[in-house]
């Protein structure tokens, strides 16, 4: 009985927290439009960027979202994510800019990785920086959160990047009393993270409360998979490397994050709806990025990518 009471109390507090976080995020969106000339929302089709779209709608209602969405397409995205992206953009009537990593591979500007854990995740940085220069974007809004990974925990809400898109964690501005400084020099740009202070549970609670539609792969479904190095990989997708001896078995799984198919593992789950996903996340002790193999290449994998221009 005490456990049930404590659980209800925590959930009530969490609901209050989500309301406060929504207000903060809306304030950040409005500051971006007030301080920058050409912002863009980086849209992956994942739950965090979908949440950003809903927050942007609220921030500028009844007007339309006053900046475009941009997707850096690696060519290794889950089909369900791309399908959802196109559907959402059509429903909202917003501008979508798509730039393909494959174009840089074909031109020889970047070299595709090979091997068991080959990924295009790092390659998208070059395409992103090209797009920022092409459109002269001075603020790129992303769905990164401080609870995701230790390098993210050091990130400011207005994160200044130099002329080459690089992040210097020792050269960031203080953000005191919600005062956000968007002044930048020519050539610099800022990455903006409106939900930086949210947790994964906050995001899922918000999706539940707002009844936001998300891609189907976030929910438990039957999928042909195989085990490797303690992770569950999709066997349905041609871009995922699989050895001949790795046995394919149909399992009930879902994806907690929707990175590239080649670097994103599934988790065993029976969470077929939002309520069960929220319950599952509440009981989890592992970050959602625990299933992202690109973060496990080294202890500083994320930080190194960010220093090179990754969002």
C-alpha cells in the first residue's frame, strides 16, 4: 500500500515537472526566433524531435512554425521513421529540407566504414555542416538531453560552435537565471537544445499527456532479430551486418531510440502502448543510448563527435 502511495506521489510530481519543462522549452523557442535570423529544427523522426515539433507548434500558435525542419538522411534510417517523417510534414504543412549522406560518399568527400559495426553516424557530420553553410543557418535546434550521455551533460542550452562547427566545452557561456546569449561572430552558429533539462521519462510522459503520435518501432512488435555481443539486432534490414552463424529468431522487441539501423539495437519488450512504455522506462536503470553501439567505441565517443561538428 505504501509503495502504491509513493508511486502515485512521484507520478503527480512528474506531471507538475513536465508542465514546468514545457514552459521552459516554449520560452527557449521564442528566444531563438527573437535572437537569430535563420534558425532550423534538426528533425530525425525520433521521439525527441517529434516532441520539439509539438513544442514549436505551441510556442507560435496560431501561426505556423516559423522555421524549416531539416533531416540529414544517412540512408540507414528505419523505414518506419522515414514514413512517419513524410506523413508529419505533410500534415503540418511545414518546409522540410533533406540532405543525403550518400551524396558525400559518392563524391568522395567521406569514406564509408566497413566491418561488423560499420556506421554512417559519424559521416552525417560533414553533410550537416555543408547544409548549415548552404542555407546560412545561424541556429540549429536539436532534441539532445543532458541525461542521455555524459558529454551531453556538459552542453549549454545555447551551445556555440566555431566556424568549422566544432564544440569547445571550455569555451561556453554561462546561462544564469534563464538569460540566453545568442550573440555570435560571423561564421559561427549555435546549437539549441530546448529539452536539455528533460529526462527520457519526461519526454515519454509528455508524449502520453499530449497524445502525440510517434513511429511504430517505439512499441513492442514481432521482428526477426539476432544476438551479437549482448545486443539484439534487426535481421530484416540489409544495412545491418550479420555473420552466417548468427541465428535469426523472431522476438518481441522495440527500439528505445531510432538512430541508424546499423548502430541501433533493440530491447526485449512487451510495451505495446504508451502507458506500458512509460512504466517500462520508469523501471529501467539503463540509458536509452545504452543500445547505441556508436557510443561504445570509446569512453569519449560522443564528445569526440561533438568536437568535430556532430549536433
